[in-house]
C-alpha cells in the first residue's frame, strides 16, 4: 500500500526502496542501506541525492563516514506542496507562452471561409468545456432550456456557472417548459440576469438545451452526454429569428 502511494507520488522503484529503508533504519551509512536493500553503494549515493533534493532525507558527517537520515514522514506533505507550487509555476509559464503565440495561431485560421465551424464535446468534462464558451458572449444569450434536465445532466455545475455569467454581465433570455425546477429557478431571474417565458402547456417539454450567442449555437444533449458548438452567422440569424417569433407570442407570466 505504501509502495503504491509513493509510486503515485512519482517515486522511482529505487527511490521507494531506499526511502522506506531509511524510514525503518532512521540513520544509516550507505553500506548499511546497501545491505538492507541489495542495491550497490553508487546507486545508494545517487538516489540519496535525489531524496535530498526532494527534502525527504538529510545527511551529516561523523568522522570519515557520511550518514543519511530519513526526516519525519510528514515532510511528504511539504514535498507535495513544493511539487504543486512548481507545477503551478510551470503551467503559468506555459499559459504566458500560449498568450504570446495566440495572435500567430489565430492568424493561421482561415477567417474568410463561409463554411460553418463545428466542435464536438463528449462526457461531463467536455460539456462543461462547451459551456465555458458561452461566457464569451458579447450580448444576450437566447436559450431553450429545461432546468430540470440541465441540473440532472451536470450536477452542481450550474449555480456556479450562473454566478460567473452574472459576474461577466451576460444577460440570458430563455424559453423553458413548465416543471417544478424551472419554475423555482425563474424566481432568481433578476439576480441571475435572466428573463424567462414558459411554454403555454405543461405537457410541452423538451430535454436538450440550445444557446444562441455571438455567431454560435451550443446544442447540448443530456441523454447522449454530448454537446455541439456550430459557428455560422447565417444559421444563427435564422435561429434568432425563430426564437424571437416564439418569444413574442408567449405570455410574460404563467
């Protein structure tokens, strides 16, 4: 169990063996570690240097001999904190490089093509990523939304999403079916920058969600756990026209 944990912490097999040997021995010379692990002393010195850099062991001189000493196991937590900090720094550097190169990458796109651009997303992680794109909306989002199926499809996602959309000052106008959760959510319309109109009959319902924004359509299938973003000015204009025709004939209140 402990060996598996250390492997998950990116310890090599030899690092794991020597570290655990030192934890048991407490303080030992290379030849004593070699005797316990079966590894040669050159390897012992090399691996101990790695463990020293990780801050998990120490060494000291006593006469002509060098002793290695395992620090308290709680230092593994400190090691993980440092690893996380280093990883975060590396990611920030990568993000900076991407930011610098974005103009070049964007310039490679064929912005004159008339063909719709289509992106597919699968599974919960992919669907969350698809919704992230709507937070770039430059104006009102027009939506067909069933709050009941949305919250069931991505549990615990939407309250936080609503908060971020509101923080970005993105207003949404939604046509929704009459069900308990949709009606309950509509009570938060003002604080969540949303206006809703209900389909006239309670039997009129649907499962998927459609968001129309910028020159894009986000179509989400909750049953098939997938989402599609279609970027097409022509198609979006038709969808906005259809949405507005329906919106204008629906009553403002139930």
